[in-house]
């Protein structure tokens, strides 16, 4: 392997692999805590070219991608195989009906993984409103090529249907960390060059480990991924509605009072603009009903990548170690754009400083960037234009991303002339 290859491997290990310890002379910044956008998360999980059998690896990955119990639903031509992972209960479910099984699962888990059946699974998922699609893949050369082809199918199909492509993280299985980093670097470089699509590493799983599987059941019939998503959400709404109906009135009243007080104390700070999560406590819903009516620009679901939405930018597959929600992109002039949602605005200056310190390393992986000193553009993304009022004339580019007619739209809120006071 050449010296250039060695340097590129070190670069990809730094930015795409596991986070390395911070240097002793580097200032430490605490990650900004943010509430999840949704209480429930339904994620398509696609099997790429996997070592040995696919089903054990899919179970292994689904049980470890999120914290807490999860449900895995694998669709086939004959029906759907359902199971709960790392959850309590008997190995086999007594439910004879798919809807009944979903109701039982919705009471126990908040993370769902759905594996499509047909060869058209990537295209079926690409036209749905999903934030990310996880691809499980091996680390050998054939698996790397197959994983990139899956990413390309998803991205091209989404854009063909005028949709924003979902984020496509890849879980590398059955290979060493070194092989995983080499494979993800190859995929990321190709996807960045030909698709302008960031491809992060979802995780590395070197070997199969024991997974507690419960409530297994198989239901015959034809199921599309869209129908399964709809059924899961209906089951969650039913379960959460039952919980709200049985909640004591004093608890509901207390929740509403606390939410009202919290809103008054935060009236002068930017507010998150995520959609009302499924299963939100009734007090929370009441507290936000009037505010939601006054926010017509509020987006209903965030895109997988803000960098991919902003006009004139191309996402760069870098990862800021201290805050995974910070994104990077470049433009025709070779400038590096540091992009943060408004909830993470406190981290944008630290991320820009980190990029400047590592400019020489970053340029090895992305030679199209401008020469030193690397020009940095800081951008803050809003999903509600009213949030940006207090941010004008502060030296930062302001962007609005809203959902309109089944796709995300970018609107620039200022320009180079209006940056400074």
C-alpha cells in the first residue's frame, strides 16, 4: 500500500470511524443535549451482501443500533416474520393476528426495523417519508460494491420522484475495524463524487453475539413496506391513546401546567420545530396546540441531511467528534461550510475551529477544498422563519428548510451583504 493510501486510511479512520480520544491540549466541549425528534423511530433495514446467512446478522444489527428494546419485521413473499429484540416475554407469541401482535409490541418498544422483501425494496423505500435507511453489509470487495449500488438506487430513485434522498448509513458486519473503515471510505468517496450523498458509518460488528429474541410470530399475506409503516403508527396511536385515557386527571393537569410554565420561560430562545411525536403526553399536546397554529412554516419532519438540501452546496462526509448533528459541505469556490440546526448553534464555532485545526488532513480526503487558510462559512438552519429574527446581522448564514408538497425546500434568509451589522 502506498504512502498516500496510508494517509487516506488514517484520515477516514479519524472522521468516519470510532471517535479517538481528544488531545490533551485541546479544549473539551460538552455535547449539547437535545430531545429526540420523535419518541418512536421506524427505520428500514436493508440486507446487502452479508457473510454466511443474512437473518442472524440483521437481528444482531437491529438489536444494537438503538438503545433499548426493538422490533424487527422481515417481509417475504409468503408473509412477515416478527420478533422483539432484547425484550421480555416468551420466545413464541400467542397472537394469531398481525394487528394484535403490533399492539403488544407497541406497548413494549419504540424502535422498529423493517426489512423489505422484494428486489425493489430500495425503490419502494426511496419514495416514502423516511429520514434514514440503514444498510447492513460485509466488508469485502464484492460487498462494498453491492452496498454502493444500494445507496445509488435509493438516491437516484428518490431524486427521480422529486424527493430528498434519506440518509444511508451502513452497518459493517463480519469484518475488522480496519476493513470496515476501508470499505466505508471507498463507498463514501464514490457516493460523494457521483451522488453528492454523505454515507456515514452506522457501526462495526465483527462477530455475532447472543441476542434475546422474544414474541416471535409469522403472519401470512402480502405486505408492502408502506402498509407496515402505517400499521405500526396506528398501533402506537392506539396504545398511547389508551394510556392517556387511563391517566389520572391530576397527572394530566400537572403536565399541562408544567408545559405552560416551560413555554413562558423559553419564549426568548429558539424553539425546536420537530413534528408532534406519536405518543406525546396529552399535557404536552395541549401546551403546544396554540403555538402550532401560529407557526405555518413549521416543518413536519426533518430531512436526513440539511447539507443535501441547501442550494449550491455539496455534502462532505466528515464527522465532528463532539456533535454528530453538525454537517459539512463545500461549494464551487472550495469553501468549507459548517452547518448546524438552530438547536445546536452553540457548537458551530467549536466545529469551525476544529475544521481549521485539521484543514490539512481534511484536504487529503477532499482535495477540491481551497488552499490555506481554509475559508469557513458558518450556517444555521431553521425550520421556522420566525426563529431567525434575532440571528440576523451576526456574521452567520441563515437558512430555512421547510416541507412543501412532499419534498423539502431551501430558502436563504440572508446573503453576503447582510451578514454583518
